[in-house]
C-alpha cells in the first residue's frame, strides 16, 4: 500500500477515514443518507442564542446546564 493511502486509513485525531461500510454508487438511499450527514449543521441552532447587547453568542450544551459565551466574531470564525 502506498504511504498516502496507508495514512488515509489510519486513525488521525480520533477518527478514521473509512469508518463504515462501503456505499455503492447505485445505492441511492445510502447516498442520500450520507449527503444528509455531510450537510447537517455541526451545532444546534436551538442551543445557540445571540446576546445583541453584549455582542456575544451563548451556546448551551446538550445537558442544559453547561454553557459557554463566545464573542460573536469568534463564533462566526469558528463556523467557517
């Protein structure tokens, strides 16, 4: 196996390049599911609140008890 290919299939930063089953091009359902996964938001809009007076974004974790306040521009930069 070429070094580049070997690197792409090994664990890197806690994830693997090939983490699941192979999707065949004609498997439209699997392709659609993959596309939905790829384009889904990486954060929940329901747990995000913009505090206009402070110019910050308050993001609450799933547990509902933990939250973090971000300067609005830092939040935007992190989303890009």
